[in-house]
C-alpha cells in the first residue's frame, strides 16, 4: 500500500508556514545571520527564531509563560497541520511522533524558573505538546541524532503500512543553545562564516533553530508519497562517518531496491559542510551511481537544525516536487569533494517526479527515503 | 618548565584525560607516535588533547592544522608547551 | 507430511536470549549472573561487571555510563545467543529505548559550560549527549550495520518494542533484532536487552530452536521485563 504526504508546516526565521519558507528559498533568502551570545567572544552564524514574535503568535493558543521555547514551536507547528488537515489527534487511529535530539535543553541552562525541571525529560516535553491536542495515544519520541527527523518519517510510514495507525503527524524540532554551540565548537566543527556545503573552501557547520511538521496517511491526501526508506549504521566510529560511506550507501541501496527503482530526479542531501561529512556523501552517492543527479543541501539556508532537519528538508523537497523547482544549494561555489557531485547552482523550474532524501548523524547512523509524485 | 618535567606530567595527564584505564603513565614512550599505532588514539582524543593543553598549560593552538605536528608524540607536545608557555 | 508443512510456514518469531540489570543485580535468561555490591556507586558497579564479563575492550573506559551499561547488557545477550555469528551483520537491527535520553552526559556538559572561569567543554563528553550513541558503540564493537532506532518514553513500552521490531522482521527481512531498554538517571541504572530471532530466516549452522525461547509478543516482552 502507498503512504501519502498531507499537510505540512515549517517554522523558521524565514516564516511560520511551509509556503513562506519555500518562497524565501526560491528568492535566495537565507535564515543565517551573525548572532552574539553572552558566553562567546565571537558571534556565531546561525538561524534563531525571534522569541517575542513566537510568543505573540503562541498567545493566541495559550499562555506563553507556561511553555518553553521548543514546546511553543512544536505546538504551533502541529496546530497548523491540524488546522489544515482536520486530523483529530484524539482519535486512537492517529499518532504524533516527535523528533528531537536535545529537547528542552535550555531547562538545563535554568532559563525557566517557573517551569518544572522535569520537562528536560523528552517524554515530559512530548506529554506537554500531546496534552495540548488531547492525543489519545501518548506521542512517540524518536531521538537518533541528526537522522531523527527522516527516521521518524520512515517509522511513520512503516506503522501506517502495517496498519498500526491511519494518520501520523511527525514533528521535528531543536533549539540553538549554548549547549550545542559550545559542544560543536569543542569538535572544531563550527564555521565562522555562512556554511558552504560541498564547497572546496568549506570550514564547518552553522547551527539552526526550527520546527517542522508533516502528516503521513493511508489516504491519498496529495499526489506525493513515500515509496521506501531505510537506515543503516557505519559501525566505524561514534563521531566520524565511514570514509567509504558504507552506512549511507547501504541505506540508499536498500531504499532503491525496496522501491524497485535505480535512479531519481534529484537528491536532497545532508550536506552539513564539515570536511568529513560532505566527503563521505560524495563517496556514497558515487558508489550508488548518483554522481550526476542534481543535488542540494539546505544547510546553507537554515544551518543544521538537528532534530528538525530531516522533516524540514523533506518538506522543502516535497514542495520542490510539487512546484517542479530545483532549489540552488546555497553556499556552494567550487567543487570540493573527492568524488564528483552535480550540485545545483541555480534555482530553476524543471520537471521533477522523484526525490531521494538522505541524512547522517553522530553514532554512525544514516537514513535514506524515496519520495515520488504521481 | 623543563621539557623532561613536562613530559612526566603529560604522561599522567594524558592517561587521565583520555580515560586510558589500562595504560600506566610510566609505560608510555615519549618518542613513540601517539596516533596510528601505540596508544591508538582517535579523532576525539586529538580534540581532547587540544583541551588538555589549554586547561593544564594555558596554551592555545591557534591553527588546527598545526595539531598533527604538535601531537605527534608526548615529546613534541612537551616541546610545544615549553616554547609557548607564558 | 502436515507436520513438515506447518513447520515450513511457521510465522512466529522468538525471544531467544535476555539480560536484565536492575539494582546492581545482573541476570541472564532469568538466572543470576552477577550481584553487585550496594556500596558501589554506579561507575564502580559497571567496572566490576566489566571484569566479571571479561569484556576486554579498552574503549569501554571512554564511554559514559549509559553506553557502558548498554554495551555490557548487549554483550551478555550476544554471547549467550550461540548462533549470533551466523546472522548477516547488515540484517541485524538495533531498537533501543529509555526514559532519560542522554541526561547524565547532558548534565556533565552543562556543568562544564556553566563555570565561566573554568570553561573547558570536552568533546569526549559532548559526543555522548545523544542517546543513540549507545547504538553506535554496539554497532562498532560487533560490526552490526543494520537498521537503528532509539525511542524515548516514560516507561518501558513493550507494545512499541514489539510492533516496531515485528515490522522490521517482516518487511526488512531482518535476521534478528536486538531490543531493549537502557536507562541511566543519576544513581539509577536499569537495562533490559533481548534478542529476537526471525526463525523463518534459515542460516547455515543456525539453531532451529532455543531452550526456553518465548514467542515474540508484547505480553511476553512485558513479562520478561517485569521478572
């Protein structure tokens, strides 16, 4: 049976709807800006959502003082899905899946004196968001590093196909925080400039803040479906990817095999702009015979949004399919990977029927999924 | 500080900072390569050594590309510290 | 003739091995393997279990408590699954879960960056601030390259473990799935790791049956967890 995509939402500095976000990308607008933080001498390039604006919008739903920044993002994002689709999460056939790497990590930074520190636990965060929608089923939480969002989509597809649920909303979200900025800095992974995925002069990642939600269903809610998906572990190193791209290659091969396909119209890659990640992706895609397929990374627009990335970037890929528009891979100027890639250098209209989405993360994990428009 | 003195301290600090539980500081050969063979340190260990230099010796490696040479062995680390200590 | 026909089309999967660690007591397939001292803190307990298990794996000492716990429980399960070595590595899935995610390491990193006078965030601490790293450590040690999933829930969710594992066994032709609950929160540590074998998967030199194997369903999973 087919599993279809339905309503979707993105909340980022580029806007509070998927449409606003997609239009911003088409117009070459980036969410990345220099932001100063009290704990750092140097400012960071990152994308951060304005708190005052978020609170203003959230105040239509509930008291902003009673929710954390992340909870407000998730609730607003899921609310948009519910409003668009009419899906009722009080129905036992419907499920909410949350994808996040760090959840309310700002609770550990003592940001909310009036909110229970228990909300630092991911199930408590999920319960808070779930309670707002009076979900019949306790929301599931997927926390699997940077593949969380894409993996949550694949998990949703599997549950629907297996008839465990009829409709699943997947919501991915993560914060930009001192916690993650300082951590990635200790890894020497942060770029001082706007990041340059796949570029010869890339110097590392930017972090980004976002929430993104998408509905998957057994009903034909749109003409775009998820054909297949897979995850695999490199079994190589807990932070460095396999130099031969083993896990990503396996995920991609299994995805194609399960769908009975061997090629695709474009690739929405992970492209974090670290030396090793981008190199690894070029090797994996080359092994899979995909070196000439138009490819982009959206990290040049949003930064790395961690738990939100897989969902946010899938939504942009789905809109690319709908609108027959390839989005330029922002930040790329000069080829800089050991294996060649066909990086998209200009946003343009062209007929598109299928897309391969991939993600990779700490812990050696990788995931891939195939989306198709009928 | 004398290079020999630094070497002695570095050996225990490395064992502690990198959680090399089954290694005795006195068994570390100051001239042996730290990476590849011997202690078999990896990329995260390399980053931890940068932190070790800052934390214990107030020495910062400005250019990450220098790291390979600096961390070639305990001796090269000690020499770098001696040369850059304030 | 009918007997053979039934065996060929048997659709059940089986829990073949399980390990439970709670209150510093370690049991394997329901039998006591190691009783730790209540005077030991968690790190000391894990160190003693490491010795008792004869893990012989120096990387253990770089791990945080969550990964140490997960690696040990999984090691015991794998060692006591005699034909584990006959499974194809890319057909073994890891489906784990817990309640506290990586909060232990999160707190360590948060404390390191709270002290502005002594500001030295450690990459080897930061890398463990993700719960799925335990899957990575298990994958690296045993060269397991199949599907991964890490779920975070309030309590151990036997129904979730069962349904997702079942899907992987059916649709991904997974030869086996290592599942479980590995949770560390302050001084409290609990693990329940088990191996589910797809007995439709005919491996050369594989075992047809395990003594005490339990049919893979949520009732049996919950029962073994609660023992």
